């Protein structure tokens, strides 16, 4: 196991693994740690502060002529696979599953008896399936043509990218025409299933992107769609929500027990909403209230404010991106197929976007504030004559839209970097979503966000990210030319 060429050493390692000897396991670990010396007649392993004879376990000092064992990449792979094979008898299910995964990456026909023995003893269904896959992969390396043929057909039923890679590697080495044809047929079956997985991934990614655009555009649907204010600082309100989440995370890390860290995101949601809402209220009362009905001046003023807010964040938190961690309950993902894993953070954002949309729709259509907002939007002079304080309603509505932008920033902190330029990535897309959906129409905003998200991801998979952006922009330009009122036009005598 320690000396000779790589082929003979690997054969010796596989033989030792079949014997499942404890001293062999210790020697494998020492080989992995580069803590082995050898002479022509003896092998020495480092144990603690001293050396031992690998065969007897007795203390032994290596002589001056002892050589260090040198492991190339091939040997390191064989050692890791052998250690994984020994873990198949572990009492821990996770360790056995990890061992099966490692053996699948480095199949060897000589380990078939070991895998068969482990398969007979295994009780866990998940590990059993993995071991059956390892058995087929190992049989594919057999010298017997019939065994390789059966293995190629069996692997064709395991529709995963890893299996396809394994079959492709074997196809390049296979000399038998029958086995080669079986391998090619299995690859075709796997490809057919993987195509469906890619489509599911594209749809989910599109819905995920659409949910992000929806969150970013919902606030703008109020400030621009209902109030007619072109707020170029909307992206910076999203950024403020993201940084508020970062601050709450820091407070939880410093002042709360580690077991409570997973709840920081729940606490950050109202904080992000209030931080952006207060900034929006200050912005409306201090600047925008003097510019109603003057769109060009509003655009220039809010653009200048966006630059001020970016610099303020750079001066406070630094120009570099800051890290916002996912709570444990938002880590990992839901595996639907071998090549389809839906991340929990993306699923969470989709659900969160739906809840924010439902809350906003209820607020606008079912509450007194929503009634006042709709009244002021439709006819400001008559609403004022009816006793509505229009200036206060403007502030409330703008603060509401800004607060929703803060919630979007809180959500975006879970899927990307948080930095001073965060909002700039979404401001243009948000305006496109609102304009395409129809000014003042929440339903149109939803359709436009999800439609653009799915369309962008499908084109991206075919033509790349840059061309996908260009294609979506061209599509929106053509759409607005043909239907300037958007997907849903305003209905009624005023329209």
C-alpha cells in the first residue's frame, strides 16, 4: 500500500479494504495525511508525537534511509475512495450516504464484493438506492462484457448528470460494440429526462426573478403608478431596506444568543419597512411635495437624492459589499429531480412576494387609507372638498411605497450582495414592469413581473444573459409602441 507503482498500490489498497482491517484503515488515514515513511521491509506511520510500525503497531523509529511516501492525484483519489468504502459499515446514515456518493465518483470493479455486502446489510432506502447505483457503476468497470452490458442498461434508469458523465467517460474507453450501443442508448434516455429538468429550472428561475422584480416594482406601483411621481431614488430605498437587514443581523450576532440568530430575518422585516418608509416620508415632505406636476424637475431631484443616499451609505458602511447570512431555515433546497434543486431562499422570496402583494391589495382596496389614496389619485380637488387632507395622504402613500421598497431590500439581501449600488440593478427593471403592466394597475404589475422574469430566463438559457436583457428590452419597446396603456388599461369616464 505504501511502495511500488500506482497500479500495484491501488490493487493492494482495494485488497485491504475488502479485508476491512483496522490497521489498514489507520494506514489509509496516515497516507491521506502524508505521514508515512517506508523502507524495503517496513512501513512507519506517524502516531501522535512518535512513529509506529504500520504492521504491528509497536513504536518504531524510521531509519535514515527511510523514504517519504509520495501520493499523486490518482493515489489520493484511490485513498479517498477506500476510506469511503470502509465507512459503508458506519452506524451513522449520513456517513454511509456520503461514502456511497464518494464511491460512485471513483468506481472500481474490485470493490463489488464490498458493495454487495453493504447492500445486503443496508436498511435505509436512500442509502440503498445510492449503493445500487455504486454497484452498477463498479460493474461498468468489470472485465466481463455481460456484466458491463447489464450495468450500462441499469445506469440508464438513473437520470442524473453524474451518471451521464460516468457513462460518457466509459464510452470513450469501451471496446465492445454491444456495450457501446447500450451506453449510448442510456445517455439518450438520461438526456431526455435532463431536458425536462432544465425546463423546470428555467420556469422556477423565471418565477423567482419575477418575484424579485415584483417586490422591487410594488412600491414603485404606488409612487409612480398611483401618484405619478418619477422617483429615481426608489432603488436607494431598496438599498436602505437591505442595509437595515444587515444592521439587525449584526445586533442579533452581538446581543442575542446564537440559538436565536435564525429569527433575525423576521425582526428585520418591520425594521426594513420602517427605515425605508421614514426616508420616503422625509423625501416626500422635504422635496417632492414642491414638485408635483413637474415630472422633469422631480426626476432630476430624486436622481440627485439617489446619489446623496449612495454616498451616505458608503461613508457609513464602506464602499465594499457587506455580508448578510441566510438563516438556517432558509439554507439548502428542495430536490425535485436529479438536476432540479429549488433553493429555500428563493422559495421563501416567492412566498414573501405573494404575501406582500396580498397585504398591499387589501390595504388599497379594503382600508380607509386605501380609500383616501384611491380618491386622491382619481380626483384630488373633489377629495379635498370632501375633507380629505390630501397633503397627508400623499405622505402616507409615498411612505407606504417606500416601505415596500424596504421589504424588497430585505428579501434581496438573502439572494445577493448588499452594497451601495444594490438599487441601481433594479430601478430600470422596476419602471419597465410598472409601465408594461399598466400605470396604477396592481394586477398588471404582477403579470408583467412574472412574464418578464420567465421570458428573460428562457432567452438567457438559449442566448446568454446579455442578449436576453437586450431581447427583453426590445420586446418591451415594441409592446409599449403597440399598447402604450400597458397590459391593463385604466377603465372609466376619466380614462
